[in-house]
């Protein structure tokens, strides 16, 4: 069994914002596999499920808001008795990476990301992460909260749709089939 957790904020106000890159990407993966999310309050999430690879795959979009993602992850991990080191992939935006950079890591610190800080406090630091670079020139002109809650520019959104999303969908498939290794990509 595998769990793929996307970080983001619930609600229409956050759609297509940098902080919701994870939600957008997992939505694309779900659509590719004809999956629909349903509310699962006991897991503080919306979940979609499928069979692939070695068994059940759970896609999760926590409803706890970005900075409390760890609560949702802990509830799912405990219920399904998952091993964070081998069974979990977290997809999240990363303001320290240039836009278009994708980085896969097996472990790491929170690097100031409050959602990762929450996950690390609930799961420990050892789980796979797919970090999606969202940095841009705008980041230098506004405070960090305003930046992560800003929408992508028209050009960035086109790159997300045409370049980044297909690569992330492939990387998620690699995780599902047990072939995702630490690496970096620039798309």
C-alpha cells in the first residue's frame, strides 16, 4: 500500500496558488487515472483510491490547511499501518527552488516550510518528498505569505500545465511502481 499526500489549502480562494501546487498536481494524477476525491473527515482529508503496482494507492488532500498537514498524515498512517520511509510520497511547493525545478528526496529538514514541519513532527523526517520549485522574481518584492498565496503568472501556469504536470505524473507513477529515486529535474 502506498500513500501520496499533496500539500495545499482547501477552498476555492487557494486554487492555482503557489502553495496549492501539490493539490493541483495530485488532481492531475487523479484525473489521468479517472479517480474522484471524496471527503473522509476521520482522516482530515479528501481521498481517492486505486489499485496499482503492489496494491492499494491512496491519494490524499488534507483539509487541515497546509501548516497542519501532519495531523491528516498521522491519522492515515496509523489507520493503514503504513511505514513513512517506504510507503509515503509528499508533494509540495518549495520557495527555495527556482520555478520549474523538481527535486526528489528520501528525507530532510523542514527548511522553514511549516507544512513539512508539521509532517516531520507527526511522522519524523524520513519519507519521500517531491519538491516543486515555485520561486520567481515576485518573491523578492512581497512577503513570503503573500508570495505563496499568489497565483501563478499566465506563463507559469502554462508551464505548469504543459511541462511540469506531465513530469510529476510520471514521477508519481515511478513511486507507485517502486522506481522513484532521489534526483533533480529542471523542466
